[in-house]
C-alpha cells in the first residue's frame, strides 16, 4: 500500500491535471472554429424527416467563460496544492488550516478550563458546572460507543458499574482517554483442544461466576483453564494491568452463555478504544475523566 503514495504518483497527478486543462483549451479552440460540413452547414444528421443538426460555432460568451474557468484552474494550481505534492505558492493546506482552527478554538476555551486544571477529581465531581461540561464532552466524544447513558452495549463497556478492565481511578481513566486502549483475546482453541474440551472450559468459566452450569463438565474443564489463567488469573478475577476481564462477577462484555464463551475461545476478539489525546485538550480530558468517575460513583446498580 505504501507504493501508492510514492513520488511517482505525485508526478502522475500533477501531469494529468496540467495536461487535462491544456487539452480543454485545445478542444475549445478546435470547437470554436466555424467549419461547414456540408453545403447547408449541417452535420448530415437528420431525425424525424426534417430535424437537422447544425454545425454552428460556440457562442462567444460561452467560449470566454470556458477559457476563464481553465485560466482560473491553472492559477489555482499555482497558488494552492493540486499539482501532485506541490504545496502551492501560498503555502496553504487543509491540514494546516485545521490545525490553526484547532489552536484558535483551544485558545478561546482555555479560560473556561483554567479553573479546573488543578482541581482534584473529587472536587470536580462536586462542581455542577464542571460536571455539566464533562457531560457535554461525554455526549460529543464517548456516547457513540458507550451510549448517552454510559451503560454501553455488547462489546462496549458499561461505565456505571465499577467493573473496570484497566482501572477506574482518575489517572487511569485519563490515560485511557488520552492514549486509547487495544484489548486482544487471542484464539485459544489450539491450546484448549477439541470441541468437547472447549465445552468443558466454557462450563468452568460459567461456574466461576456462579452461573448455571454443568458441574461435571466444569470439573473436567478446570485443568484446561490453566491456559487462560496467564491473563485472567488462577482465580479468574482478571488482571487490570493487561485489561483481562474478571470472569467471576457476572458482567459479560461480549455476551453471556456457553455459546458466547466458546466463540471467544475459538475465535478470540480484538477491541479498540480510540485515543482522544489529539482531539481533546489535557484540561478537557481532566474534566471528562472526573465525569466518567462520577458515573460509577452515583450508580447504585450494576447492569449485567
């Protein structure tokens, strides 16, 4: 794929743009000349017995308008990027304009967030204005995945239930928002064994949370769970250091039941939380993280 962005493509685009405009001028010049194709100045095409196509020259106003558009296009290529990788004499770029607009927006917002920059999470959670700002930040940046009520959905964590894959303290939430997260469960079927052994392991995982399960199959699957313990721990309580879920709390991120567990063992799963460090200011993330903390502090029930 990197070959597509080589210098050769830049030259190709530049040449194609310039040649196309010059070809338009040549075509216009050729079409504007009056050339009688037959004695009665028609092309010889006749429809419905008496409808004839004339070979009249282009109207002058139309021709000059066409010429002006081509001249404008050539001038645009000189001033702005458009001829391959050439940046243009004005030095303008959409990325540069976006960065300038971002910088202006951040400068305008800086006074709003200055009062919150040094405040602790506990202080922010007691400040209605700060929580109002945090709520709007959440709705604009997080609700698409976690839901406007932050209860998440299948594959998207519930942020109100105190079940944290990587930790729920303020600093960890800031790190998650800033840098994003990549959660990866590798396919484990090769290590676990055939379908029967996958069934047994799934039953053992169900037993860890006290869910309905086949006790005999769970007992048979316990030894095979050793291949899972490296991430989830021998007791199945997970490891926040690597984002491995707790399997004992009846909170199922990717679905509940033997079928869902077996699918995870057989196929694995990769989840991505995008980084927002380039999208949001550190002060915004500071307030947003406090708001996310408040969601689990104020929730009295946990959605399974």
